[in-house]
């Protein structure tokens, strides 16, 4: 009991929402200002096993062994006062994850708390629980057309403890919780194959799981469908909320082997700029009153996460009207200092163009467009940026220079001069990002930053975008960062292997030259040439 008291006291001391403990990682209290680590060393498997025995009552051990995850209320503690604390645990093989969640007490909750030990409410479907990454309250966006379905039910013990289990949904529920406990971003189910997960961008097979037949996959998909009577046609898409996992976007399909499904874990709170390690100069782009900010990167490079962090910064630091147009709402932003409205826009270019024009009629201060995928949308964004709006737009490109080239090159020849002039006038900055595998596991983002300057604007206006990298080299003194600099820094620190940096470099000759200048061995590149 002394250990439980100390863990609760740590959450209260840091004014946190949860304490997260995971094998191989340092325990951390999740707070509004980011995670606060409680020790200098990572937790061992033996230590986590001891914590499970200390935190979970005997009746919670069986559901944990059977389903791979469990939720249980802690008894009241002196350190926690009137507040309730819930233990959420997941175990898969040698991987154990424990989260101690704080249920904050609001003033109008106090009478109910005072009588909580006198009676127990009837079992009911729990509110959607936050994901491991977010630790925050989740709410379905009003504009989303997807259906949200709670999968699990809570069984309430006579002593008030709650143990979550769902025999009917044990199969898919267990697999998703196992995937979440291993830090996966996606779970894949294929007929005639074992389930697979994607962790840090890499796909791996869950070797301990059996091979799934077509009927097995069909049964798992039926568990998750909002209405089991619906047709599981190719491309059917829906959303479910799962305790201890969070929001999951589900897509069914059928290939040459039979039915299948892809289940993507969706964080429900934006990762903050501080957690992402965004520099002061990058965060400064969020303070621009007007103009165009581009977020670039190749596929699966974290552009959406970065744009969500930008919206979070604006939401916390400005009192503005923000409209975000997204193909899928991945992170829900609750209005804080700003008024944030998110809209899902699906379909062709005409649908996106109509949504942009409709949003501009609502007089937003900030307009976020997830994908500037068509010339007509780019022109609308440039005109909005030039007329007093701050426009943040995403673009698939490997560098800041190629992002600018893409904007101009997709225009008809007779319009390019006008677009170059608009771009030169309205551009405030370009952040280009690539994700790299860390040597110790996990991933890290290398970011290139191009800021607007007189020389950059002149080069864009004159159509000499190919010379922008030279202006970036000389712009280091004002905070510009070429991607090569970011890659070299990670290699020098030991965070990233030199081969991984070379693999993700947009300009490999420039990277090799910079590495040699720093005395780093680049002989591997000669062998690959």
C-alpha cells in the first residue's frame, strides 16, 4: 500500500492526469506541460511484474491473463484525497504496460463522491477511454460521418472495483489492446496469416498468435461493426472507441486470400510542440498574423501530427477562429483560447475547393488545409493568405525547395508568373520533415526550416526556386535549418545511424560532403554506389 500511496502522490505533486509505466522506459507523469520523468533508469520486466501484483486485486489477474488487458479501480488513498484512480494494464509476452489514471473531482461531483462507498451504480457502457499516447478526454467530431461504438462493458464488483472484460469481443478487443501495449500504430488482419502490427513505421508479425482463416477474420470484423447486419464490403470504414486503446479507425477489405481489416490507432490529443521538440523559430510561424505556412514531407512522415501541433499552439496562445479541413479527423481539438472547427472533406478536388470557399465565407483567422493537392486549391490558399488570413497547408514533398517547385509546376504556364508573385509575397515559412529510425528504437523527426526573407522572396518571384537552398545556407543566422544540418546533428549525437540518415536525405551528395567535413566515416556510401 505504501507503493500505491507514493505513485498517487507523484501524480498529485506534478498535477498530472496519469502515470505511465512501460517495460524498458522511464516512468513518467503525463501533465499538461508534457511528460515528467520520475526516475533516471528504465523499468525492468521484473519490476513491472511486481507493480502488477501490487496494483491489481486478485480478481483482475484472470482477465489480464485471458484477454491481455484489464482495468481496475484503486481503493481510496490518503494521497489521492476524494479523487478516484484507475489502473489500466496490458500484457503481451514480455511486454507490460501500466497506466495509473486520475479521475479528477469537480465541485459538483463532491456529493456523489461522499456517498460512493454506500452504493454501486448499475453496470453501463463506459465513456470512451483515452489512448495510451493521449491520456485525454475524447469526443467524436460533430462533422464526422463515421459511427462510434463502445466495444467493451464494465463489470462492477460488490466492493466498487471495476474490471473490464468482454467475452464476446475478446478476440479483436484483445488484439487491439495487445497492439496498443506494444506501441503499435496499426493492426493488420489478413486471411491465412497471423495478425501483424506496425511499430515505428516497421511491420512485424505477432508470432504468438495463430494463423487466421477467412471465417476467423469475418468473425473479428463482425465484432467491430457498428451494426453486425451491415455488409462488410470492400472499403467499408467506421470508427470504434475501445477502453485502454482509444479511438480506432477500421477499414475492411477483401483480397485474393479472403476478408481482411486494417485498424489504425488515432491519438485524441495533439502531441504538443514541446513534446515534438519544435524550435522557437518553427513555433514562431504559429504567431504570424497572416500569410502562408507550408508543412511538407514524404508519405508517412508525420505531416498531420506536425500540423495538429501547430493548431494546438494557436489554440493555446491566440484568441482566433480556426477552421481545419481534413480528409479524416485524426486529432480532436477542444476549443481553448481559440475557437476551433474541424471538418472532414472527402471526395475529389471540387469537394475540397468548395469546402475551402465555404470556410473562407465564415471569416476565419486561421485556415488549415491538410493537402494542397490541386492548382485551384493552391490559388485559393494563396489569395486567402494575401488577404489577411494565416493559411497552413500540407504538401507531399521531400524538401522545402521541392515543395515550392511543386506549387509552381502544377500551374498552367500562363499562370506561373502570377502564382510566383503571390507565393513570394505571402510565404512565411516552410517546414519539411522526415522520420528516421533511432539507433535505440523508436523514431525521431529531422526538420528543415525555410523562413521568408528578402532574398528568398526575390528568388521565388523570379522563378529561381532552384537557388533557394543557397539562400537557406546563408540564412542560418536567422534560424533557417537545411535538412542536411539536422541529419548530421542526429548522426553526431548517436541518435541515428549514418546509413539511416543517408537513406532519408533529400540531397545525398550534400549530406556525404557534410559528414566527411565532420570526420564521419562515409565509406558505406561508396560500397552502395
